[in-house]
């Protein structure tokens, strides 16, 4: 219809003008997103697997994801074990630039990358210039510890959908199965809860990698509410007017994870 064409033309012109005016004002927010999408296979290790097979992991760099059970101090915390396995919880010493903080009223789930060692308070002091309080850490001496070089919050896919205000504008690494892949770089991460919970919408920006349903991935990115004019302004998505209309209709104001990296996991 002629009126439809005029409408889409005016709307596209408005978005282009808005994008040009606001580019500088929102440069800082956009700079937080590395828009290069990387496909990187990695091995996600269960914490219980480490504690059950300590010698085979000592000295290795590993990736683990689990709930934080308790914080010992500002540097150390305990990661839960995988309940399906027989291993134990594990100590993490955080040497990354990210401080561990509670999110809302719950302890967070985190994704940790680091090296497995046996805890030696004297070695920790020498190698990392950390003076750990012996009264807090003596019971972990000689036990396995992960020296974390990176730390990022890693909620289940349904958590940011249920309580987005806790996670907005925070870097996240969310593990899940790919679902409902769309051709324009949009897909959902499956919420694994049997009852309740909604899937999380993911938007790839610029470079896009081909994904398939039921692939296990970790998606790294920033959570934002979907506001069409802001996404048009901040990202070069390459969507045509029909896609914009569909997205506005189905996802307006809903939380969206804007990706900076997608990691395929074994």
C-alpha cells in the first residue's frame, strides 16, 4: 500500500536522523560492546570433576560455571559443586579486575576462567602479592583452588527475563541451548527450568555466525531493553522495515542480550 510505503519511509528517515544526532552522546555505551562475533570452542569443566580428579587438573587453565555459596572475604569465595556428581565445593581466589557483589537478594552464578592449583598461602603471597588471612584460609591449605583471571556473572537464561533490572547494562555470560534461530542474527537461549521461566532473546550485531537449534553455547554480552530507535541508533543490524516492525511488536521493552562473543561448548 502507498500509505505503508510512506510510513516506512518516514520512520526510516526519522531513525537515520536520530542515529546521526545521538551518535556522540551514546558513544560510551556503544563502546562497551565489542561487536566482533567470535566462534570459539571451549571446554566447560564441572567443579566437582576438578575436586574428584585434582592431579589431572593441577596447572591447567579451565572454565567453570556455578553458584557462589559464600564469600570468604573480598578476594576469595566458594563455588558450589555440581549436584549430579560426587565432588566437593571449590575455593576461588579472584585476581581479576571484577569484584564479586551480590545481585539483588541472591548469591550470583558466575563464570570463572583461571588456573587450578593447590592452595599455598605463602606462594599466593609471593606470586600475587595477596596477604590472605590465615584464620580464614588455613583450612583450605593444600586443597584445590582456582586462581581466577576473569570473572563474569552468568545467570540462567530465564533470570534476566524475570528480573532484568538487576542485570541491565552489566556484562554477562549466559549458558544455554540455542532455540528459534532467525535469519537476521536473532535467536533465543532456552530456559531449562521444567516449569516457568522464559527464554532470553539474543541479538548479534554486525558480524553474525551461523547457529543451529540445540547447540550449547555461552553468550557474552550486555543486557538492554529492546527499544527499536535506540538499537537502530547504536548498532548496524541491517534489518529491513518488516523485521523492525516484527521486533517492535513482539519484543518492545523486553530484555535483550546484545552479544560480543558466542562460545560453542562441548
